[in-house]
C-alpha cells in the first residue's frame, strides 16, 4: 500500500477500528432544543454523528471518541457531555 505525502492512513480507516472503547465522556443528544442544523455531524472528526429517521442527530458510540466538539459547537446547547459508565 502506498500512502500520499501527508497521509497517515487511507480514507475510512477509522470505520474499520472502533475508537469508542477508551472514551471517558460521551455526548448525550437531548433533542429538546435541537434545530436540526447538522453542525454536530459536520464538526465530528470521526464522522460518528448521523441524522436519525426523525431528522435529529445521534452519535454512533462505537466510533465516538468523546472529544466533545459536537457539544462545544452546538448553537442550541442541546448536547451534554456525560461521564462514560463502563
């Protein structure tokens, strides 16, 4: 496999490796004040946030690393970071 300059892994590599196992905090998508803007999905570095059938957004916890970017950038403040319980 040949990698391009500046590339450390081929695209989509994180889909093969579940990154959520070592998470300390996880986002809790409350859907109370959500405006369905999709910023949480756009900002997620792992593409772990997806639109559900109701048009709201939820995280795939198999791939969510718990970085909190979605909660930090949510204009409606509708995502709460909670401690992960293992």
